[in-house]
C-alpha cells in the first residue's frame, strides 16, 4: 500500500471513531462503607470502570457522587431514590454491580426493576459464586429485568481481580455504541 493510502485510511478510521456516540453511563454498586470483602473489591472495580469509561470519552458517573453534588447545590426535597430514577431516565446505560450484603444496591434493584423506563437501560452484573439471601426476591428482580429488555450478566470474584469483568463490559458498551451509530435516536440527532 502506498503511504498516501495509509494516511487516508488512518484519517477515515479516526473520523469514524470521532463520530461514534459518547454514552452517559451510571455505575451502581457497593458503597465505600460496605465491610464485606467481596463488596470492597466491587467498590474498587466501580472506580476503575468509571475511569476507563472516561478515558474512552464516555460520561461515567457514580450516582452517589451526583447525589452529593445535587445536595451541595441545596436542591430541596431531593431524595436519593427520586434523583437516581431521574439519572437513569437521562442516561444511556445504568450498570449495576451486585454481590450479596449490599443493601443499597438491593434497594436500587428492587425499586428500578419495576419501572419499564429504567429496566431497558439496566445492565446487571451479579456474582455467581456466592449465595443470595433467600428472603430477598433477587431472582424475581432478575426475571423483571430480563422481561423488560434489560441485560443480565454474571461474574466471579476472580473476574473482578483479573479485569475480565472490565473487558466484558467494554465489549457490551462497544456493541451499544455501534448500534447507536447505525440507528441513532433523538438524543444524537439533535446533537444532545
């Protein structure tokens, strides 16, 4: 290939990458105060995922940080649940990392898995190498998410430690971006 052709191809590839949609992605999961060792690994992984997504020019947000900022701005009557629902409605994708003993994530899943507008944006990654409390209706939430066109994936503690989870997540997001580039919806048609 002639060097001029190579430069043209490089410019075309760069142009293609530049025109791909940039997503707004929420990353839910265990909080900083959770003392469970598995949950702590997931908490750390949330920050890694957020950083990596930002490096890929996506807007990656931890909902609790967005809520703290909204509170700092003195929005009266603001509840975390209503604010998180609003965030999900505005985002392109809401990722949930879930392991047992994470009451915050369990509350969010219990709440948002019943809302069709939220479900279709949900990507639930849940641990498959531990037991969930049988009193909590986790399997019912999984069925609701699947039935509402959300997506369910599993992971193991080993995947958290070895970055396999991040690779799988990037593949899924790449697929979503590719689809949106072929079939843009209103958000991208008007430059929003």
